C-alpha cells in the first residue's frame, strides 16, 4: 500500500507540472486585452467619421483606440484599401507580424509527450519487477531488509524458554557493545553464529533480540533470496549484502533458512557452475577472505544442519553453533507467561499446569495454543480467557477440531467405542504406558476416535520395555474388535495402529539394536541417499537374506504385542464392556473418569459438556503436538473402500 501511494503521488506531481507548463507556454495576448469586438462595417463608419485615433494591424486582426479612449478589435477581410482609408483620416497605423495561438515550446512538448509517457511506463514496470529496489536493472542488489525500532525492538526479555542459547549469545552482545574489551587481549569474536533447532523454537526471535540488546543495525534476508535463474546474480547479492554491512558496522546480518543456499556442494546437477554453488562460494570468500569484515557478525538459522557444506561450518566462518531446542517444563511456563501478557486471563488460569501438560511443544506451538484459547473465549462471548478455554484449545491443537456434524450409525459408534476402550484398557494395564488423559469417540481431525496418553514429564529417551508396552497398546483396538465382533467383522480402523507398530518395530530392529537375532547393526533403507565423492547414488546395503531376517523379526515383535493384548483384554472382558458402555453414554471420558468406571464409581462432572479436568495436558511421547496412531486413533475408511 505504501508503494502504491508513492507511485500515485509521483504521477499526480507529473500531471500538475504538465498543467503548469501548459499555462506557462500559453500566448500572452488574448481577446480580452484587445477591447470590445465590433463589426467590420461599424469599424469603417468610425473611420469615415474620424473617431479612430490609432489602429494596430496584426494579420487580419485590427485593434486600436477611439478618440473617446475606448478600445476595439475587429476581424478584417482581404481589403487592400484599408491602409489608404486609415491614412486619409489621419489614423496612426502600427503593423505587427502574425503570431500563432500556441507557443512553439509547447508544441515541441506536445510532440514528445507520447514518447516520454512510454519511457515513464517502462521505468515504472521495471521498478515493480525489481521489487521496488529503486533501479530498473538492480538484479545484483541485495534484498536484505534493515529492521529498525519502527518494526518493534526485541530484547532478551521477550525471549523465554531457551536460557542456554541466550547465554551463548551474550558474548556477541558484549562484543558489539564494547569491541575493545576483547581486542585488547587479542581475542576475536566468532564471525558467524549458526542457530540450529526444530521449527518454531524461536531462532529468528533470538537473533533479533541480540540486535536489540546491542542496539545495532539488523539486516535480515532469507537464503532463497540469493538464488535466481541467472548465474552470478546470487554472488553479486552476497557482495552487496556485505558491502551494506561494512557501511553500517557494527551490525548483524541474519540469514534465515541458510540451507537453501548452503547445501553440500557437488550433490546437484551442473557440476560446480550452477547458481546456488556460485552463491555459496562467494559467501565463503566474504566470510573468511582477504578482506576484513570486522564488526559484521553473521547469524544464520536452519533446522537441517546435516545438509550444510562442511566448508561453511569450519572455524573462521560459522565457527559457533548454538542449539535452540524445544523448551522444558520451566521454559514452557515462561513462554506462556510472555504470550499471556496481551490476553485477559481469568483467575483460575495456571500457566504451570498448562506447561506441565504440553511437553514437546515449541514456542510457536505455545503461542498458537494461547491464540486458540483467546479465539474460543471470544467466540462464546467471554471477557476473560479461563482454564476451560485453554483445555479446549489444547485438545484442538493435539487431536484436531471436533466433527460433530459427521453422522455415524449406531453400529459404527459401538465398534469405535470398543476399539478405543481396547486402547485405553491396555494403556491402564501396562505399567510402562503413559497414563491415559482422555478417550473420545467424537470424530476429531481424520480419526473417528482417539485415546490420548499423558507422559509424567519431559522424556528424552525411551527403553525397550516401554516400546513393547506401546506396541501392545496399539494392538488393543484391533484385538477388542476381534473379541467382541469376531475376526470376520473387524474394520479398517486399525490401519494407523498397524502402520505405527510396523514403523516402531522396524526402527527397533534396524536402528536401535533391540533384536537379539539381528544384533546391534544399523541397517538403512534400500533407497537411502549417500554421498560418494561428488555424486549421489542409491545404496542397496541389505542382502536378500538379511532383509528376510529383518522382516521376520518385525513380524515376531508385532505378533508378540498382539498376543499380549489379546491375553490382557480376554482376562479383563468385563472392564472392556464397562469402558465401551461409558464411551457410548458420555462420548468423552477423562483419565480419572475411566478409573472411576473401572472401580464401579459414578461419574460426577462440574460441567456437563466436558469431562473432569485432570490438571494435566496430553501430548504424544514423540514430542510433536500432533495426534499419533499409537494413542489409539481409529482411522476412517479410505475413499473407495
């Protein structure tokens, strides 16, 4: 909108200048200055009567003054006798050359106006194609944007949950504030800092906070902005970016998603002459070449450090790597408090409880959680956001939105209820499984029903016995269907459970060395890409006998989990019926309510539309806030089934 306003103002000024030039080049004489218009016959009568004092002849226009002081003007035909008639009556005659009505300069301007207009339109469109860079052919100019306090200054107070990463960057802030402190002792600050972490952990925000703390210019650019279809453009933009940095030193240049331009060289087509590799070569030279870049610190961010070129990570370039992980429970609490500053909270909101129930959430996930809770409160007309809205928002983020409009038959509801009851009962029976947080047969997202488990706390590793327990829980849904409805009446709702069990078992065998038969040997997949010199080939690193042994061991692990689930559910058939009946009656049950049903106690709810809150959240143990198949999601039938 600002560019449009500037362009509109430019053309308005051009139009006003043209109008001014038109008025400037207008002929000075006009009809109003020549006096009153009279007929030619009346003019001749005045001459015959001797009333005309003087006359000025200019072409066929005769103007002059009468004896009484009045002025006149008339248009004459071709009359050769006119001069003699005037001189006979003693009229003073003045002759002037004929003038054009239009100034010659204005005629030249009019003739050149179409060409000037075409040139102006061409310049306008070229500027638009170059992103308003100010030059019609500015392909090689850097697209780095200089952020100032107008865009909002960010400091370390606005960044929470990543205290270790902040402490790593405090040294950079000290150098930018007082470079002499380090230079007196011969110390050199790292030229490049690489921020590595999963998406949404706050890498960009952390880089901005460094510039805000040091109060220095902050240039930001994306790695994809360097790459163009023309070879050499990216390298030119790198040179221009460093030139801008040197002029504003000390400063920070932030390159987001550097893996777009910093990938391993020699792995693509075109050898070493393609545009991306030329751009990377120029960046390597600028960061550690003959020219000094004192005061210019490069901060880059990526979530794929494994694909970066080794030359980019060596000392002298990005010689300091700062890991920005997902926050722990204390970090999540601090992040929630930061995002809750702008939200009116009810008195029952406890950030510590919400943080304890959201392990694995990143900073962006927590911001989305607070926003969803605020939207839910606004939708229901509330003035504050309460704990109930945060619980609903958490369920929406984890399990997806409820699809109450989906019409299910009573038979499908009954099968879904027993399927989810099988998952929930196995989770309760297996000591290594995480406690059940919630079970529902209301369709959410792509699943017809879900059982969500709650880890007791943040978990960074998982042992074999827990994996076997999770596999038994995953088999609980299919086993419950077989026990209640028979082997011929099972549904395809266990497809997600089977896929999860297969993937987990394969990793146990091929990656984690948890099979006595296969041993502690790592086997990659047959289509794994590996680097061999400067080329990428497809490696088939499994023999046929080994592949058969791996498949046999995966089948054995899954069959063992299946038999384990079948034994447990057969022994606890009455509990299975009680849970399924409760799900059909209430549709959604919390972990405490499931325990109450198994004890035979009645269910008491504070709110009729929601299960009792446990005060804890639920997330998959994989760490990502998405529902996973092992939590017992009964998947709908695929199209065409």
